[in-house]
């Protein structure tokens, strides 16, 4: 939300650089970002 107000660019997990201009909840998640997020470790596995 802060980036939308200040106009600061964000970098998505897939590497895309963008400036949010609308509510991100209204848009689908990038398939590549979703894949990267799901493959990320959730911390130490015991």
C-alpha cells in the first residue's frame, strides 16, 4: 500500500519491476511468482 501512495517501484519474485496503481487484491497472482513462492523454504525443517 505504501508503494502505491509514494509511487515507489516494487520488484516481484519473478523479477518484474512495477509501480502499483490499484488495489493488488483485485488482480491475479503471476503464475511464475506463485511457483517461486511455493518453492521457497519456510524455515528450518526438523
